[in-house]
């Protein structure tokens, strides 16, 4: 069964009829948004003692245009497979038996050939890819086990997870990779109590996401970077808001990079180990004066690396007023889809 708090979230969803939702066209037609109807539980066990042995087989068993809450319970074990949740299957939850014991992993790299013989490129390397809306995951880890690249090696980007659907919620999940671990591609996302590990740009994309109480763990050898945000236009509401996180591991480490011209990244109430690179932030390639158009900042951060995070004038200590939008779940319109107890 879904946890009571998740049910509250889904009830909240059902009254949010004013929100535009691409999957339902609700605001366009002013229809009342009905939300998912009913529940279904599917069990997966790699040892073959449940309904399915693989996670993809369980996802495949959900019909297109799904309207039910589907809880996929995944027993302890390593699921060595590449998984896709297509856009036609919203409301799916992956629930593991604990992020140390239930792991989905694969090992594609950007330079590996895809089905058509062309290189996969970074976005298609993810071990698990979710295109659907209202996805959630808890107590499970996602890995890309491709080996860590040496600095300067090309084509070794290897994502563990790509989230491209809207309103995705993750709690107590692990994301493990070397380069480009978590592709936070598009849509509104909330990550709570998660562990995210990598070396270079290990959280990247143009998502509109809040990371609450997460550990961001660097395994960089010569240098590394946490977040590369790809906001392209000044009217986009996207950005990465890190609140109450912990930054640990090895460095030197940039905390944010200007992937897009209007990149937005804010760290608040976050602890930094003594691993932050000089300057703290990177403008990607010194071109296009991105240091004049990005919105980077910190608010009440702490720890031995916190001073270095204030290393450039274009990533200042924010005042409460400018930090506030990045501190609260309304950053991702969470009032409509995240229960108070889940925030
Ligand atoms: C949304 O509405 C438009 C017409 O306004 C229609 O063409 C389109 O198919 C609808 N999309 C969905 C997902 O219902
Ligand atoms: C599946 O098998 C592995 C090793 O054979 C074992 O460690 C694991 O506990 C088993 N999982 C379940 C759910 O029985
Ligand atoms: C998550 O896993 C922990 C053990 O790691 C367990 O105590 C907890 O009940 C699990 N929570 C859910 C929602 O499955
Ligand atoms: C901003 O970046 C440009 C290069 O694009 C550089 O010349 C300039 O010194 C930078 N400004 C600051 C304040 O760091």
C-alpha cells in the first residue's frame, strides 16, 4: 500500500484543477481534474518469487493511459537492466526494500552505440528513464556502473537516472554514477533524504527541482562539479534549489556550473566539507558573459567549505527576500502535489 502521506499527496493532486497538466489538458477545457482512480500493487523479485523478475516487465504490465495508482514493490536484490517508464504510464511508484539493498543498475556510456548504430549521447545512457508524470520512488537506488573516466576523456558520461516527467517525488533514494549521474531533465521534482554521488556535473539538466536534506557526495579525483543547470531563457521557472543538504567527499569541487545562459542554482542551509574549489562556481567556458545572466547564490550555508562557496561576486550571499523562493516547496508548486508531511 502507498503510505498515508502519499495518499494525501494524491488527494491534493485531485483538487488542483486549475493547474495546467499536459497529460490531461485540464485547464484548456476547464474540466475537473479527476486524478488517479484505484490502486494496484505489483511485486518484483529478482529471485523469481514474485509476480515479475524484472522491473521493466512490471512496468510493461501497466496498461497505456494508466489511471490507477500503481505501487511496484521491488524486493532486495540487484536488478541488472535498463528501465523506461513511458509517458503513457503516469502514477507509478517504485518502492524498494531500502536504498542499500534494492538496486537497479546498468552501464551505458555516451559514446556507446545505440540501437541505430549512432552514439547514445548522455541523455540516453540512463539506467532508468522516466517520461511519465506523477512518478515516485522510495527506498531504492539507481546506478550506472560504467567506470569513472580519467579527466579529459570524451564520451564517458553515464547517467544513472533521467527524470523527464512532471511532478516526480523521490525519498530515501540513492543515485550512483561517476559522470552526469542524475539527469534532472525537465518538469517539477522533489528529492527528499536522497543520496547522490558522482564526480562531474552529477546533477544536470533543466529541471525545476528542490533537493531537501540530501547528501551530495563527490568522488572527483582531479576536479569535480555538483550541479550544472540548463535554464535557457529568462522567463523559464526552472532551477535547482538545494535546502539543508550536505556536500561531502573529495575535491576540489565546483558547486555549480552555468550550463544554460540563465542557469539558476541556490544552496541554502547547506553544509560544505572542505572540498570546494577556488571561486566555488564555474561559468562553463568564459564565453557569452554567463556570469552576468545566471542566478547563483547561497543562503546561510555552513561548514569548512562554506566560505569558498562565496568565492565569486556573481554567486553572492542572498538576503532573505531573494532566497525565499528557493527555500519553500512552492518553488515546485508543491502545495498542489506534495503533502505537508512529505515536504
Ligand atoms: C489537448 O487539447 C487539444 C485541443 O485543444 C487537442 O488537440 C489535444 O489532442 C489534447 N491533448 C490531450 C493530451 O488530450
Ligand atoms: C535473492 O537471492 C540473493 C542471493 O541469491 C539473496 O541475497 C537475496 O536475499 C534474495 N532475495 C530475496 C528477496 O529472497
Ligand atoms: C525504507 O527502508 C527502511 C530500511 O532501510 C525501512 O525502515 C522503512 O520502513 C522503509 N520505508 C518505506 C516507506 O518502505
Ligand atoms: C565575467 O566573465 C567574463 C568572461 O566571460 C570575465 O572577463 C569577467 O571578468 C567576469 N566577471 C566577473 C565579475 O567575474
